[in-house]
C-alpha cells in the first residue's frame, strides 16, 4: 500500500513539473534563406527566453504542409520572401488576422496587407544591374524597354520557376494587362544572353565574366556580394551598378516585394508569435536586417544600410502587393507560353 501511495505521489509530482515546464517556444515555417535570420532569432531568444524553432522549405511546400496538418499544425508563423505566397495562404484559409498595436505602429502603412492577414518585415526591389564597362546608365529606362533590340543577347535573368520572377511578371500583368505582358515576355526571352540558370548572385557574376550586360536581380544581393568574404563575389559586385527602372515622371516606379509573416490559423503559441513579430519590426530588429541582409526596412524609423543608401532613393510601384499572388497563375502561364524557361 505504502508503495502505491509513493508511486502516486511521484507521478503527480512529475506531471505537475512537466506541465509547468511546457516549453516556451514559437514555431516558424520559413522560406527565408539568409544568414541574418539565425542572428535575429538568437537575439530574440536571449531577450525573451522564447525558443525559436525553424523549419525551412520553399513556400509552396510549407503551404502544403500547413494545409495537410490542419488543426494539428504546430506552426505559429509562416515566413516568406513574397507577398504572393502570403496572399495564397490567406486565400486558402490558413492564416488568422494579426492584431497588435505595436506591430501596427512599427510598420510602414504603404507595405501593409489591407486585409490584416500578414505583416511585412522588410522589402526589396527587383532592379536592373548593368556592366560598368559595357553599358551607359543613360541607355536604361524601364522594364518594358528591355525588349528593345539594342539588348539582344545581353540580358541575364534566372529561371521563371523562381518566386521573384513570378512576382515581377505578376506586377507587369497587373499594370500592363495580359496581352502586353505576353509581348513583353517574348521580347525579353529573345534578348536573353543565355538560357536562364543559377541564382540572382550568379547573374551578377555572369556580367563580371562578360556573359551578358544587364541582369534583373533583387537589390539586397548587391549588398551581399559587396560585403562577401569571397573576392570573386566582391569583384562581381564591383563590376556592376544599380539601376532603378520606371522612375520617369509618368512611370509607376520599380517593382518591390516584401518579406513578410502570416500568423497560422491554429497557432499554438500565439502570444509568443506576436512577440516575435513585434521584435522583428522593432527598431532593434529592423537594424539587424538592414545591416546584415541589405534589405529595406519595413519600419520607417530605421534607415537602410550605408551601401543601400548610396544607391539613392527611388520611386516604388504602389501596386497592392496582394496582386502579386492574385496574378501568379497568369504569370506562370505567360512564362510557359513564351518560352521563359
Ligand atoms: Fe533572396
């Protein structure tokens, strides 16, 4: 009898302990692929004691996983490098609205989701970079002008399966309509220096190696190249200059996208998830982004890094960023139709 009582006491004790010790954590499903993220989450853990667990995959894989896990999903936050995928996740009912006065005041109004399902943490422009040796800045103007015959065999860009290109094409469709976009895509493909391959960084390296003269890339990759530990990358960064397209008086501005976060519908650690988003959009969190990943800040109280500032300010295409998701399927069809591999 005594033994049984002891046994019961011990069981009760351990179950109490294990209840209290429910792990203080937050679970991320993340598409981001930058060194800064580890630093950011480590800083947050130190500050709050909340452990950040990250599962990395591409956005469509993560959306599929969220969908299949349903109510049992351990995910708290869906982190992407594309507003289009956040739109898709919210459209599929996988997200819940985010309500925090702190985030609301941290984040620049122009970058917000009107429907309240996701928040931006940074933004980036999909810009042109050109060879300092073979292109004169005055020859460049708009995305549309890249179909000009003078660029035949000179344009470098990665594959159309990439989310950054899909978002760019979605913005072209939203702004110019489907027919003009098909024409544009055909013209661009016929000006390619080579079949699309490699990453954004690889396009810049190809310019340095003389394989093409103009590349379409995300802005922060130039910052990452210039501050790389590899001399080959620094040299590639130095071989090109940054150009923001569509800056003319009657033009819409350069295409941007956000890296952002959605709150999962069934987030089991919602309080911690909100805390993390508050931290990432705070001045401290934003300074960590701009100085390590060379992205633009979502919080207007923080300035871009010095390198990024040296490129000057630019006019942003004001298109509702959810359109990058809405026109995605159409963009992909255009790629297929026009032979952009
Ligand atoms: Fe990237």
